[in-house]
C-alpha cells in the first residue's frame, strides 16, 4: 500500500522558503554544518553495522580519542567516511559526475575508487538476498544513471520522489565491492543540496531498510520518500533551534 506523504510535502514547501535568512547567516550555518557532518558520519556508518555511538564518533573526529569495545576497522571507517564527507559534500550546488563518485567511494574505503570486477550478492537469507547486475553491466548502467542525476526540481514532491528513485537505482546497481550505501547516501545529500534542501540523516533506519525491500516487491518508493522527508523536517528543526539560540544572545 502506497504511503500518503502529501502532508510532509506541504510542510516542507511551506517551511523551507522561511529558511532563506538562516542559510545566509554564518552564525547559524557553520554550527549546523559542523553538527551535520559528524552526525551524518555516525548515522551512515551505523546503518552499515558500525557500533560507534554519536558521542564516540565526535570524540574520535574532534579529539582523536578512542575507547575500548570497538575494532580498529570501525574507527578507520569513521575517519575515512568523515574525510569523504568534508571533501566531497559542498553546501552549494555542484554537478555529480563519474569522477566525483569514484573519488567519494575511494575516500570512504581508503583506497582507489573503481567499479567492481566480480559478481556478488547483498543481504542474507533472513533479510532477503539481492543479486545486483553482473559486473560487466555496471559501466553502462552507471552511464545511464549519471545522465539523470543532475536534474533539479521545484516542488517537494518532485524533489523527494526523484531523489528516492535515484538512490534506489544506485544501490541496486551496486557499482562497488564495498561502500555502496555510504557513497549512495553521500550522493543523495548532495542531490538534496542541489535542489535547495538541507542534507539529512536517516532518522528511522528500520524504515530505510524496509524501503528497499518494499521497492523490490512492488516498485513502491513511497516509504523511502517518507524517510527522506522526515529527515528534511528534522534538519529544518535543527536550523530553527539554532535560530532560537542565536536570538537569545543578539
């Protein structure tokens, strides 16, 4: 059953124009950026099973502080993803091309970014196994994908639905051996910025995972659209909170 996201679209279309002044205020956008990059790093890695908390991620990135109970790999993943976020994600419009995607994936993994040269599967029997296209098909599929992802749209409904489709398409091509989810969410956030939205974190990871299974069953993108819109509304609320704090001291 399709989710009705009309109320979310209306809220975003009504609230986003009112953020224009905040976007141009460095005292608001700089702390938003600093908070977002760390929160996104933690959030995106946690979706992939990394067990660092937000607090532990911030301690690592800001103070190079490590704590017991985590692996070296988990700490490396946080540092590498943060490097990718801060280098590749711009809080202004920029085109995304093949070189951008390859570089982003390379930074995420700490090695050269290149398309996979082998076939693989994603998931488990319990969660549902997905077989991505054969590796020989990846270059052509990515060429087709790249032809669509620099379009811009006006209304919240168009923006959320098109970016949801793009995100699912990238993840289903699964162009890399590893880092596809993290790279895909980095692309998704730059696409949101390109369309005048704030970048997001995934507020409900369970629904995010369910969205892919729902799409595989019925081509339904409405749950992922819901997840994206909820993330945008949460980002808007963080900006408003910074506005309220600034007003108290000015």
